[in-house]
C-alpha cells in the first residue's frame, strides 16, 4: 500500500493517537508518585526522569506489536531501523522539566514520517510527515493531523489564526539548557520584545506548535529543536494552514524553527536572520 495514501494516513493517525493516549495515561498516573531525575543530557539542568524512559519503552513495545516493520526514532533510545520506509518519531514526555515540577504543560508526541533513505534515521529538513498526535495528559487535549487530511483538536477542525502585524502578535519561544546558547537567546528576546505584543515561554515545543494551529499563539520560533520535538506538532500546524520554516531559505530544523500564518512568518524570519538567531556566537 502507498504509505501516503489517504487510507494509510488515516490508519497511521489512529495508531499515533492511540499510542499517545496510552503513554499519556502512564505518565499522568506516574506523577502521583514522587518524580525523580534519572539522568541528564546537554547540561545538569536538562533532565530525564524515570517516566521518560518508561513512556518510551511503552511506545516502542506497542509499535513493535502494531507496526513491526516500521522504524522508530525516539528521544531516549537509539534509532531502530525498519523495512517499511515509515519511521515513528516519538517524544515520550515533551516538557520534562514541567513534568518534574508539577506543571501541566507537558505532552506525548507521536508521528509517522517517511524520508529519502528508508533505512536511515530521518531528518526534519528532508522528511515528509504523514501522521501525528500531540496529547496533553493533564487536561486531555489531543491534537491530531494527517498529511492532506487537516488537523483537529479533540475532533474539531483547526485553522491557523489571521496574520496579525508583528506588534500585535503573541509570540512563543523556548530556550536551550547550555549557558552559552541561553546568553544568545536572551539577547534575541530582548531585541524582539519591544516589537511584539508579548512573549510566552511554555517549555513544550509540541504544544507551542499546536498553539499556532489553534490560534492561541500568533507566531513561534525556537533554536535547538530535535526531530522528536517537531515531528507531530509541525504537521498539526501545517495541516491547519501554518507555515513552518527555518532561516535563510532552509527548512525547519535544529538550527531554527519558525511557525505562524503565511504573510507574517516572513517578517519574523527576517528579523531573526538579521540578528543571527541561528548562531550561538
């Protein structure tokens, strides 16, 4: 079967939603116990909890049952190759620091993508996202999208908000956990803040991208996002009519992701390019 046929995409969306909800229930119930740090990543402040590991283990085991020929790329474990050409890109807890501190702004992100090389780990700059789900366990919000099928929030179709002037725009962003990058990101925010309505830092990239789709953010940008951070959320935004891009003619990728309505993203993108926001220098 053609992997991007409407019927196949619908099937992939159903799988993504079912698994995101299942993992969401696991991590929500796990917060009733004491949440502790299991490991760190880019810095001592960039943490992994035991529930991150448990959630990804669940997602991988369920995908092995439901989609045994598909590849898996997750945040906590290595890329597992497949033979179907489809890769599942999973973030077991997006917003781990929020989760650790008891904030509700965390989510499970599950997406299916295809890349130019069916046996290599896919890259956001070159993959085609087919299906995705971002599920927020605390309030139950569930965003889904299928390539060519649109995006929904709890079954209601989403459409990106109007292209407001930059000065009237609510802009979301996020920060890395390495001090040298945070210094640059702080400078960018200081330059941008007088040019916009206000800035929000939620701490969960997948929910920020879905907020673009739902119209609860006007624009969003962030440097340093990994494949699992954007796979599902970017598809939700795009299927709701948003433009998701990088800087300097590039696709959205680790160096920079910018999202919002066509006709306004371009202004923010030019602003970020002028400030070399895709550099840590």
